[in-house]
């Protein structure tokens, strides 16, 4: 068996730690080339000692000094900054793109432009620059495999991976499931008093704080709708969202003959991570087997746009096209950060995003520099919108 080299971008986050857990079970398959971390330098040091990568990348010089102090004389090349992050993204055969938000776009794109096998957990890369990213994948011969549990499930339910352009495949609809988050049944009048800790208490998944808030507003599902449009070459009208509180069915594909194929499993990110790592083979993950008899029943409902206005905004941004999805993402990141800091309320997140979309509508970016400029300006518009709701 040939050993593949792998870089994990965002090794200290939930995706990164789950990836290392899977890799630790299969040392004969993978050699860890590089790890990157942002704030949790102590955890990154522990990972470096345990997995012995050749390189580690941190955000700045003080973090690099701290990491060196923690790992001592371990043979480890330590560098910092965006350029170094893009370097390690280009060097390994396999790249786990697990950095959350717009911050992960440049390095994920660097991996695609290097023709690597990109395991994409950073949905924002496609939300912000779907056309640019997919063009890079095709032009440079990269392999793109989705890590989000929903998109990985769809990938498994399709007849030939993500190639859905052949009408003989008979695909009628793609259906993304959503748990509904912690406020699925909360009275609407109570949502104005939601605290960050309450919003981060996801009922099924263990995730970082930003993505947990996105799940609570269902913006995360909206971003996934946009991601699905690019991954599977489907128009927005063919992509549905279905609330499924148990998070057992991770997504479904409906066909023109009436068949519906679903992927099921316990809610554990190690399953889609392992699927993408070993694709087209299967490897063990440490995830407990699914016991349907114990679960006994599965429930479904349509999403309520009044309760989840962020999902409606995401559909609107996808329909608007051009740079609207990038503006949506930037405004949401600013609003969620402010909510977690206690500067705005939970319901203000959607208000800030909507106001930003209404006030800023640039044309589609032609390159990465233009996309970064749009992201920067959208954040400025969002900051001004936030002043009005705070």
C-alpha cells in the first residue's frame, strides 16, 4: 500500500482533530506532512509531538516562537503567515481544507491550483468564489471531495460522484437535511433573548462556536445550499432543505423514477472524513454502528423562513448570483462575531446580513484579488449596518 502525504489546514479545530483521530487509526496509509493552527498553539504543539509532521504553520511570529518553545528540539519546520499556509497547501498529495470562514479560501484555492486531492470542509471557499474555485479544480486537474456531512452524503448517493451533468443520471432533486439547531421549537418571541452559549449548544453535533451559531440561525444550511450548487452543478430550484431533528439521514438524492437514495449514520464527522480520505475505498473510523431499532422513528418537517430568515437570505443570494453569496458570507461572519462578543442580539444577525445585501451589490469577481476586495468592502458595509441595529 502506498503511503500518501497529507496537510491539515486548521488542525486544531473540530474538523482537524477528527481528521487526526481517523489518521491515527491508519498510520500505514498516510504520512502527515504539515499542520496549521491559529489560536490553540498548545494543542497544535501536542499534535506535532504526537504525529511528527515535517512542517507547522501559525498566524504570526509570536505564535511561531511559542510553538518552538512548546515542542523543544522536535525536528519541525515552523513558519507563519498566509504565504506559508499556501505553501503547505501546495506541497502534500492530500489537503484537508478545514479552516473556517473566508480565512480558509486562499489556502484551499492554492491546493486546488496545485492539482491536489482537496478534502473541502471550508464551504465558504465555494460560497464566496464558486466559479473561480471550480474553474481551478478543472483547469489544474485537482480532485475535490466534500467533507460536510450533507455534501458527502449526496456524493455517496449520486451515480458517479459529483458529476451530475449527464441527464441519463435521472436526478430530480438534491435534499439537504438539517437538524433545526437548538431553537427549532423555541417560541419566536424568546429568540430575541438568546445568549451565545445557548446558540452554541447544538443538540447533535460537536462544532466550533461560529458554525454552531450558523446552525442555530440555519445560515449554515443556506451556505450549504450555495455550496451544493457548485459541487453538484445543480440550480437552486433543484436543491431543497428538509429539517430532520435526529441527524441520522445526512442527505438524500431524489430521482425522476420516484426513487430516493439516502445516506444514514450516527452524527460524527469522522465518517465523511474517512470516506473522503480513503475514497473510493472504505476504512474504519471508530464511529459506533447505527442502531435503527433503538432510534425507532425519524421525523421530518419543512423549514420555517420566519423562524430561519438567514436560510431565506441565502436562497435569495444564490438566485441573485454575481457576488451576492460572497457579500452574504462576509456580512454573516461580521454579524456572528459581534453576536458572540455580546455586541448585537441573536435576531440582529439576519438583519445585518439583509441590510448588507441591500446596500452592496458588486459584480461577479474575475479573480482572487477582486474577490478579496469584495469581501473586505462587504465587511465594511456590514459594520455600518451593525451600528444601526446595535
